[in-house]
C-alpha cells in the first residue's frame, strides 16, 4: 500500500509518502514540505493569526493534491504543539476540515514523545537496550526513555527552537544578556524532569532525532544527507560546546551560510543548540547518536501495527 503522513508541525507542513505493509520497513517514495513556522506566527493572545491560518489551509490543500498525485490510499494527518497550544485551535481545525476535508488529529506532547520513541526503537532494534530519546521541534522538546517499544517515561517541554527564538532571542545577533537568560531558562526546565528519568538507571544509548539535531551534527562534521540513511552520525558534547558561543555571535545570514543550515532554520538554530547543550549536560551525554526516523515514521509504524496482514489501509478509517 502507499500511505501518506501529513505532519503539521511548528516549523513545517511535511507530507511524507511511503510504500509499506505490515511487518515491512516503510520505503520513502515522495516528500513535499513547506516552511510556515507557525510557532513564530502566534499573536499575543496565543492565537494563530488570520494570515497564518490562510497560509496553513492553502499549504494543506497543496499537500493533499500532492498525495493524490502520488496515489496514496490514505493520508494520516496530525498536528503538534503550534496548533495544539493555539488559543483558537478549534476554529483552525474546523476551517481546515471545511476547506480541505482533512481531519487533523492533534497529538499531545506525550503522544509525540511515545511515537518518536517507537520509531527510534524500530530503527535501532532490541539490541540497543535502554534508550533515551531527545527530539527538539519548533514548539517543544520531547524526551522518552525505555527498553521496550513503549517508553517507561515520556515528557514534552515547551522548549522548541522556534518558540524560544520568537519569545527570547529578538536580536540579530541576539544580545549576550538574552542568550544567558535563555540558557538559564532552558536548563531550569530540563532539570525538573531529570529525576523522572534517572530512577530508571543509565541508558545504553542516547539518541537524538529532528532537523535541529541533524543540523548541529552536520556542523560538527557528520556526514551529509546525500551520503544516505545508513551512515552513522553523531553529535559530541565537546563539539556542541564549541559551536554554541560561535552561533551566539552570528547573524541569521551568517548561520545560513554554514554547512547543512537552511535560511528558514538559521534563525532558530541558536535556541535549538542551547536546548541540545542543556539536555546533554543535564543527562550526562557525551555523545548523541542521530536517528533518521522520528515522529512521522512512528505514526506510520503505529498505523501499520493495527492493520491485519493483507488488509489495505483504504478499508479502515484514519
């Protein structure tokens, strides 16, 4: 079967089309994405503004057309923190449904963490033992820990790179005072959760997913995306600690010129680096392993797990 998963995230609206069936590895067939940065478009009252909603509806409409063009039997559509936390979320969802016929399922932060953990577990396998998984999105940071496919602990913190950039780093480059204040805030928030995970003992592997971690690893010398999924990629704490002060003094334009950094992500790269550094320090991680699978793959895998062998997705509802 050919499935599409439509991820309305805090940074991008991303359609991933895969060929898959129960028990098999999903094979990517097509990718369609648009950067909206919804986390940065929230108004003072926490609502997604009219312009943001217009852009969201138009982008979802184009993604649906792309899914149809690719012959998808079903599209699994979900939204994460930017929509979840918007004060006008119900109105946004209703308009999307009315104008695109897409019924967006809003994931909780814990659901995001659990589905991402499932994807990482399937990628690394049982031999990886106890996993601690970190995922920095545009609106939130997800952390999950466990030895099975369902994590023993999973939390979501409001520490997304886009959210923090919009709220705490207004300058270009930001002032040293703003950087220090954000660093303190990030570490305080993460420190409150460390005890919940440390009671399970040290993980065998600490794994990171998301575009932010991939870009930071690329800066530190990891292989390019063009070299394939199966090349091992890592991010060391030492490399990250060297890059954070450099990023803090760069303009957005200067960051965008760095290897693997897009102009759309350059502005929020510093906030993402501060979150990554804080998480590595507080969880005692010297090195993070980068996993190419994350939330979208977790959604697909969970859907396939609920399909009997030989039954197509079209025979079931979303």
